[in-house]
C-alpha cells in the first residue's frame, strides 16, 4: 500500500498527532499516534470504496480509492479539517453558497492507552448512545412495518375468511359514489410544474438548509397527525358518511405524499438524472456543466448531526400510518377506494 504522513492538531488543545494514511485501489486506512505520548493510538482500517461513497456522493464518480485518497490528502495538507477529541476527523468542503460542510471519520482508540479523564470517553459514549438510539428506532420501525403488512394482508383476505359473531361486520355501500383521493402536498419526485432548472433550484434550496427542510416536513406531519387524531376515531366510531370517508382518505394521502417527500431527501440527484435519461434531454456545453455541478451538490451526503432527528421523523411517519391502517377503519371502504392509497403506501413505506 502507498502511504502519506501528516502532522495534525486536535481542535481546542495543544495535542499533535502523526497521521499515516495508507491506501491502494480498494481501501484506505488511517493510523494516528500522539506525538508526546506514543501509547495513545487510534486507527480506522479497511475503509472501502462503497463506504466512502456512502459518506459523500461526490466520491461516486470514482471507480477506486486512489483519487479519493488524493482528495483527502489535499484536505489534510491544506488544513481543511477539524480533529475533535475522541479522534473524530471531519474533512471540510465548501459548497457554492460558501458554507462549510463536514464529512466525519470516527477513528477508534487502540492499544493500552486509557487515561483516567480522557475527553475521548465522552465522545465515544455519545457515539455509542446515538448508535443505540438509532438501533432502537430501527427495530421499532421494522416491528411497525410488519404490523402494517399484517393488517393490510389480513384486510385483503377478510372477505373469504371465517368470522365469529363478535367480528366487525363488513359495511355495505349500496350505490354510494366512490371516494376520490386528493392531497395538497407535492413531493419533489412527483412535481411536474416548472422547468427542470426551476425544480433543480428548488431542491438545491431544500438541500442547502436540511434542518429547515426536516423542520417543515415534521411541522406538516404533526399537523396532519393532529387532524387524523381529532377526526378519524370519532367519525369511524359509527357509520361514517361519504364525506367523512373522503376526508379521512385525504388526510392519510397527505401523510403518504409527505412521506414520499421525506424519502426524496436521499434521492434529489437521482430524481433529475433519471428524468434526463428517460426523456432524452440534451444539454449544450454550458447547460451540461451547470447540470453536473448541481448534481454534485444534490448528491452530497446527509449531515451526520441530523441523523437522530431524521430517524425520529421516520419513526413518527410509521406510527401515524400504522394507526390509520387498521381493520376497524379499512372496513368502511370499498376495495377500489383503497386501491390507490394502498399502492401509494406500499411505495413509500
């Protein structure tokens, strides 16, 4: 493997480390050692191309890690990084809005070095806490998804299943008009209004301030949840009217469309590259350069600091959908009334 050696300083302290970056065409390793205390060592082994591409979509243009190692080496040479206690090395990138964006690499402690009051302890504990929290949310999400699938599949076969006298009866809808499904929110992947450049600019704004984008999605989700909680249980306690059923489907459709917009956050780049390919859109040289630059910005990795917030919103989406798609609610609808909303649910959940 090839090697590059750097001397780097920990942010806010006088500590200096020797950093050796070893690399070949398939992986990159980091080794750090405190210059004043050789027993204090950290390492990150076997960082592969898929892992690097996951951290930063800009790296997707490379077929091996050699060019990525050059880019990282250039960042280290020009001091475009922050080394925090606990050896979290964050490389700094500047976007077209002159804003700093950081890609973190957690380099783990090795050897026998274990001071009684190391600042790395709190950092490592926080990382472990976040991982545990994310694992917990992920498990709950999987459980809720399984319940949704069970309820949905159970509803589809209920007409051919045997029921007891206490089972809820299927509500008959004699000559009633079908419920039309509407939604006021349009996710980026379904937005066909305006030119491709106008829609790209819109997604660039969403990407630029990801916290604001997540805040807006959560605000809309909470508003829809409140309407569902205040309306559906009460309206469906007896026999809901056609307007009640229409309103309830509109509310859950709004949530599912919002869910699509939430999923689009990870796919802004793919939305437009797919559109260009499918429509056979041709650019001149200037437009091609502008498009490529925009795709690099839209393809930037999701901010690490927002991951727990993102997971919490994801968990709330699954809860809201699960609470609506229950047999006691679904029994009031005709199969063709549920067809469109079920197709949307299967796509986004």
